[in-house]
C-alpha cells in the first residue's frame, strides 16, 4: 500500500548537511511516509553520503541528470511520489519531530484545505538559530486560498515559507501543473499560489521547520534577479486569475518585493560578519538544485 505522505528531497551539493536533514525526517513522530531523494549530479560527495540510508525501507534514492536547475530536480523527485500528501524538503533544511504529525492532522481534518504551512526558524551553517518563528503574516487556521495568495502578494514576500514549511495534497499540485518554472527564483511561492487557487489554506502559527541560510543568497545581482522575478510572478498570477489582485495590490506588492530583496541581503551580510571564516566556507553550498 502507498504511504499516506511522500516527503521528497531534491539534493545538490549538500554533503555538509544532507545527513542531518534526512535524520530529522526519519525521526518524525508520524511514521506513515515514504522518503524519495533525488541527487542532481552533485560533485561534493552528496550522493556518497546518501548511501548510508539506502537500506532504510522507506527511502528511495534517485539521480537526476545535470541541467535544468532546481525545477528539473524538484519535478524529478516529485514525479516519483505516490502518497496522498506531499512535502518537499531541500537538502540542508530541517524538520521538528512533530512536523508531519501536525500537518497530516490538518489535511485529514479539513478536506477543503489543499495546502498547509507552518512558521519556521532561520539557522546558520552550524544549525545555530538566527531568528525564531517567522512567516505566515499573521494568518492562522483556515483561510480561503485566494485570500492567502493575495496576502502573499501585497506583503511582497513568501509568507508561506520555504518548501520544508509546507504540505499539500499531491493531486492539487498535479492539477496546478506541478512545480512552476517560469520564474525559477520563486518556484516555491509561485507553485503554492497556483495550488491555493483550488481550495483553502491552513496556517499553523508555530515553527515546525528550519531554513538554513547560505552565502549564495547574499549577492546584489541575485537580489535584483529575485525581486524582478517576484514582480513578474505577481503580474502573471493576476493575469491568470481574474479579480484576484487590483492594480493597487500589484503596486504595493511590487514595491515591497523590491525592498524586501535588499532587506534580506542586508540580514545575510550581517550574519556573514558574525561568522568565522570556516563557517563562511561551510555556508557556501547549493540548496535543492
């Protein structure tokens, strides 16, 4: 019988952290899940580190050919999933032990909910907490999906958090066309909003996942690209869903998205100054490519 939940992990050059990530998944209090891992032609020994989990009955190890960026690997690992619910965890993030238990309970109890998310903590390369309980923009409990998507746009940021914070119905993701790849830097938020056009959102206002900051998120050029793609995503969402967003919503969301990109960069640079040189080297890794 297929597992109730599929946890999918796309890895790319996560050798320093991937074992800790997988251990946090296998330590869940909820046990009815399969774990599918696809490595995207890593060159740092990630694939070799994953072999210690090859004999775990719930684990399937796959390899993805080079090329295509994060969308290729996210799609590869997701297409191998068979569970009713799906959760993607990048190869350096972490789950709290009750994360699955609490999110499965939400989806089981609320048939109208197509996607649920929790708050998250931010950690550095050594797993030390940087900030606590971020995300959701004040949302709590059941929220109409269109309202949650609009809230994300006018906030100018991904209020749902990184994929490790989210669990969704796999069939809803399939109906939405899978992982959106038109704006790769916002593949997660794009996809979450597409899924939310089909039903309700449920916000769990506690931190059940941790997102690891990396030096690859600190460049000015990357901040510009990210903010430009967020703006493009806002307008694409408006065009595809009549009545969802007003012109004022788009102006507000676009302006905040441009500003938030540089606020995040400033926070990463501040964290970088706190790190010792060896920590900076550890942080310079890829996530989920």
